[in-house]
């Protein structure tokens, strides 16, 4: 594969699909709930492709924003903009093309969803820059990551019902939790270069706060099932997700980078477990 193409794929993080899944699962939760378990193949296809494209666009704008910091962080020092394999101009062109592709997908949907898409794009652009001035940038990440939940509900129902806000709250708090786990990997290097994160803001209390967020998320998942009268299989999935989150907390007891990253990566399975619970509750 040509080095330039490899660099573009690395810039868009296609070699790290975990991020795609973490975006995709809440989107699919929302589609299944909004359509009462019968989403159209068209909507599933559009939102799946949109998730892949927007995640790639988000990674590109993140690297553009962080290009002067990434060289000082072990995990990011070999990214294409840092090594010079790609220029800022090339990255900007990639971002524009990806955004245009995402817009093309959104234009297949109704007007309200199109309007919400522009809010989502703004959040995706804003997030990387919040790390310079906002002590909880992971909150903005959660807001950006979970915006597809609102779009999924409007695409199906052409309105935002109360339950959409409930799912959005879950999809916002969950990234706040797992991206804090991710931030623990780079905590000391972020401190040295002046980048904000919840892992730095919460300091010695980070693991405790993560546990509290996990409890809140599990409670919201369970409450969602009660409000929507889900079947027992869904609550079994919530229990399994809770066990998986407890395993993450166990890993974080020793905040060593490898263990923290393993805890973060485990969330792809948590999202899948909840999705399967939703799918089977409608059967």
C-alpha cells in the first residue's frame, strides 16, 4: 500500500475500529428504540455509514488541532501530521471531503435531522479545542459522540420525544466515563504539555468518579428498560454490562497505561451487550 494512502488511513484511524463501535452502538440503540425494534435497512445503512465517516472526520480535525502537542505524547508522536507524512492542507482537504460525504448521507433524511446534523458537526469541530481551556473536555466529547442518538430519533419519528433525551443522557455519560479511562493513559504527559482532561481534573479521585459514573449509567439503562417495559432479556444484558464495567474498575485499581487502555477498549463489548438486549427485547 502506498505510504500516502497508509497515512490517510492512519489519520482517519481506520486501523483502530474501536472508536467506530463506540459511536455506532448508541446510534443503533436509538434506531431500534425509535422504531420499536423494526428499523428500516435504509436507515441502518445510512447511520452506519454516517458513523464511520463522521468518526473519521472527527479524528482528522482532532489531529489538526493537536498537531503541535502530539509530538510530546508517546501514544501520538507518530501520527501523520506529527511526522510530516501529511500536511495540514492535505488533512483539511480530507476533513472537507469527509464532511461533504456525511452531508450527502444526511440529505437523504428529513429536514429536522438535517438541521441537527449541523449541530453535530459543530460539536465535532469544537471538541478538540476544548482541551486547551475546559477542565472537562470529555464532556464535550460525550456531547459530540452521542448527538447521533438525537438524529436517529428524528430520522424515524421526525420529532424528539422524551425518551430520546434519556438515551442521549446515557450516551453522554458513558463516553465521559470511558474517555476518562482513556485519558488516564496519557495523564502525566498531558499534565506536562498543559492539556486538560478529567483524569487530571479529578486527580486521585478519578477511579472513584469513574465508578460513580458507571453506577449512574447502569441505573439509567435499567430505568430505560422499566419505562419502556422491556423484557427480562434486556435486564440480563444490563447485568452483564454492569459486570463488564466492574471488570474495568478492577483494571483501574492499578492505573498503569496498559490496564487503563484495556479498560477503555472493553467498552466496545459493553455497547454490544446493551444493543443485543434491546434487539432481543423486541422479538
